[in-house]
C-alpha cells in the first residue's frame, strides 16, 4: 500500500532537519542550518537538483545531511531513470548511510537524534519495499524504523516524531489479520484511528514535520479513507503554503470531485496547466496525466461521454506510476464510463483491473461493488445534487 509518492520521504527530510545535533557532531549552526532550510524549500518547489547540491555541500558538516542527500537523490533519480533503477540506487545508498549512522551511534550512544536519523534511513528501505508490495519486507524494515524512532522519542519527546510513529501504526491498522498478528508479536499494536490521531498531532503542533503530516493526511483521507472533507482541508492548507506545486492543486480537485462539488475544479485545472509549462521529466508527465484525469472525470460526471473518452485515452498513454492509487481512480472511472454507455463487459474488465491492484484504496473497494452492480450515471448525478 502506498503512503505518498515521495511525500513520506519529504516528511522524513523535514522532521530530521528540525532535530539539530548540537550535542553530537559539531557544525557552524547558522550557515549550515540556513543551507539545510534552503534545501528543504527547494524540495517543495520541485527543484530537486538545487536541493541535492545544497545537501551535498554540507554532507559532513551536519548529521542530517547524509540522509537528506540520499532522500533527495532518490527523488531526483526518479525524474531521470526508471523507478526500478532509482530504487536500486536508493537501496545501495541506504546501506552506506545506515553504516555511517551505526558508527555514529557507537561514538555518541546517548544522543537520541542519531538514533532518530538511523530510524528514518531504515524507513527509506521500507518505502522501496512498499512500492514492490513486499508486505513482509515492509513489516520487517518498517518495524526497525519504528523501533529506532520510538526509542529516540522516549528519550526526548518531539511532536514531529509522532508522524512516523503514527504512520506505521496506521499501516498496521489497515493491514491484513496476518500482519496484525505479526506486529502484535513484535509488541506493536494500535488501530488506523490511533495512527491518524498521532499524525494529526504533528500536523497541528509539529515544527518542520507539520507540512508533510498535512500532505500525508490529505493523501490518506482522499485515497484510503474517502473522507473528502478532511482531504480538502489539508490539501488546501498545503496548496496555500506552496502555491506553485501542482500536486496539492490536484489533491484539492480530487477532493472536490469526491464531494460532488465540481465548480472549483476547472479553475484548479487551469492553474495546473499554467504550472505544467515550467515542469520537466517525470513530474511534468505525471502532472499532465492528472490534468487529463480531472478533465475526463468532469466530462464523465457531466454526461459528456465522448469528451470523457478522449481524455481517458490520453491518460492511458502514461501509466508509469510506481504506486498505483491514481491508476485505480483512472480504471474505476473507465468502468463507470463503459457502464454509462451500456457496455457491461468492458466496464467489468476495468473494475477487475482496479481490484487486481489490491491496494486497499477507496477505488478498490468501490470496484468490487461495481463489478457486481453496474454504475448508473443518472443515479449518481441525483445522489450528488
């Protein structure tokens, strides 16, 4: 199951940067801190190359910088290489940086912040396995990350640390019965509600982590919980804080669509189009996909089926997503379209593709229903009035 395309990585970067290490490795606080903060801002501006150069420039001057460097390098490599190549490079980098932090832990055994950074680095390994849907691997590496962060938090409680702890708790809460038993044997318990509450703490009271906690909540409420009001709340906050990032506009638009409120979606689409002209690489391709999906969705729910078909076909030209939540929405709405034109067999084909994603999303659950009961555009339009 997915927790954000790069979003969780960005959060880890932000949380780590808020936990300086004055009692560990010495550094020139003002200059290095300014560099770290600038690198973080570049991430949210989608300027990964600038961010990477800044992190690399203070690699040995600040204990957070090695983690920040490999996290941003991963995001940067995704723009240039295949996901498989980017993930392979990340796994090698995680091994190297993990070894570095283990040496620091031996030198500074009482410094909870080093343990925290090490835990975040292990979280990157779990994130790669998440993309592969290696649930056991996610559990093992996620638990290692969780344990380190929890120990660091117990030594010195920090609102920002509530997010990774809450995220793992949420993962456990939405996992299969087998996974819940396995985590219980490891001493980890909790529900998805507990996890969301912990993430909310960071969103409301966190320092650097509040931004990514809000992004994560917007994602979870949109794709996993189907709570579109809360998804809109957090995506709107992020869109206001980072008005030039089209991703948050997209989350807002999908939230409005989920609520059946289409009036503001066109404006968000136009804003995304304007931003797209300055993008390149995978970010540009993904933004184009999202624009087409939104336009197709408006046409579908407005009963303009030929127009919807045109934009859906454009979406199918780009399906190179490492994680598949947005594809789930695409396939589900294609099923809706074919049901609307009376082609039940094609509709069931697309519903089946959604179910095969097996990502515990709202779309996956809805597809299981529509595979048995056809979608009715007329009934849907009445329900959202």
